[in-house]
C-alpha cells in the first residue's frame, strides 16, 4: 500500500500532453442515440410484414399488403463506453411502429377492394439487458371489428417476431462494430465505427464523418487500375420506386448499412457510404431508371475509381429487374468488392425492407 501523500503508480493516470489514454483507464464514450433514432425510423418505414407474399390468410379473412408505415414516439439513449480497458454498451429505447393492411372477407382479395385496417406495435422499453429476449411489444388496432381482429392476430405473432428480430440484429451489429465486451490494450481509445467488410479490411479506413452533399464541379476522368469487372442480374420482388430509393435516399442507406451516408443523387453529385469507406460521384442519374457512378474504397490510391452502372427496369407482377455492372476494379480487390456489395447493400436491403430477389442467368 502506498504511504500517505504518495500515489501508487499502478493507480495513477497521469495528465499527458499527447492525450494518450494510459492503460485505457479514462472513461470514454460515444453517443449513438441520434443514429439509433434515425435507424429505427428507416427500418420500419414501409417494411413488409408478410415478406414477398401478396397476402395471407387469418381467421377466415384475406389480409393483403400488411406492412409497417412509420415509427413514431421514438426515445433513445444509446451509449458505447470504455472504462478500465473494457468496452461496454448501455441503452434504453422505446418507440411505436404503425402498420396497415387491406382485409377481405373470405379466401380471395377481390377487385372491389377490402377494408383498410390500421394499428400499431408499441415497445414500452427495450434495453441492453433484454434486447436478446422476447421484450414487450403491445399490438393494437384503431378499430375493433372482425377484419381488424384478423390482421391483428397475424401481427401478434409474426409482426412482433419481425420487430424483435430487427431490433436484435441492429444492436448485435452495434456490439460487433464497437467490440462491446472486449478488452482494449494500453493507450487504446474506443474503436472507430466499424463499417462491415468494405471498411473493416481497408488498410487506412476513413474517419466516420459525413461529407457534404452539395454538387461539385465537373471532374477530370478518373483513373481505373485494371479491367477486372463483374455483372449481376436479379429480379427483385418489390416496386421499382422503392428499390431505386434504397440506393439514393440518405436515411434509408444509413439505416441498412448501419453507417453514416451522404448522397446527392444528381449528375456530378457526391456520395459517401459507411462513413467515407466508400465514396465517389454520380456521372449520370435518370430517376427510377439508371445510376452511373465513379466509385472507390478509401484504401485505394487517391486517383483510382471503378465504374458502376445500375439499371432498374419495371417488370410485371410488382417485379423490378436489377442489372448491375462494375468495371475497373484494382487487381486483387475483385472478391472483396463483390462481397462488400452483398454484405453492405444487397442483403441488408433485402433484410430491412422485406424484399426478396432471385438471380437471373
């Protein structure tokens, strides 16, 4: 034990000019409350509660177009903190998700139209101790009638399960991105916000700050490093307007990528995804038809871009053809880029909005 008036050096945290967090002893924290509120808003905006089905049967009724409409009354307090070399996460959040459907008597949705049913799922509280469990979700409808009861019965089971899964996956991602529960080394600070495959494997990932979305002047032709390229063709079971919006709407992109995004969807407009891990600019934008981009990872040489062309074509039966082509990918990066598009864009869009897709040969 140290003598009176003397400090045991094992317990002293010295003030340092270099700001180093000696032995990771200082309390550090990062407030993710606003990011979480934005994510909840996005995750429950027009999300299907019946997957890629057009309708389901419940209590002798046909329920069509059952989906969330918006998240309201959102209150969040989310903090990731480091103390004594350990990373922790504390959070409490509550919110309400409104939903709607069209309900028909019998087994078939008729042309005459059904009864519109509206309701809500209310989460009185979900927090760090119970988000992996079946936390409370209260389901109700605006009206009380047999049609409303049919839709409500489905939301009671499948709707609540969907909401819990979305929230659980969101916070599991926060835990993984910030290494919650991990021990940090001497002098460590909180890890910068992880950005999945594209950024996590980059040699010098950019800091997670959003860039300006203002238009920029015409740029000289970028340098492409090779002829590495690939193409994908998919049929998405969703409206064309919704799929197009997923790629150019900042709020939606921030939600499903789980990282800051800045998007100015016009010719010569800049974009950044995942806090700057992906950046570039649009060379051509045709609303709900075409996106052409010069696209790069933060780890690539400053003058190296790849070309991306995405074509959206409306098909019959609420289907959208998605033609994707990318060229000029640097040597050794092809597999990582393909994986990054799947992990950060394609699969998260499918998971968050309830769309499905199938590959086209």
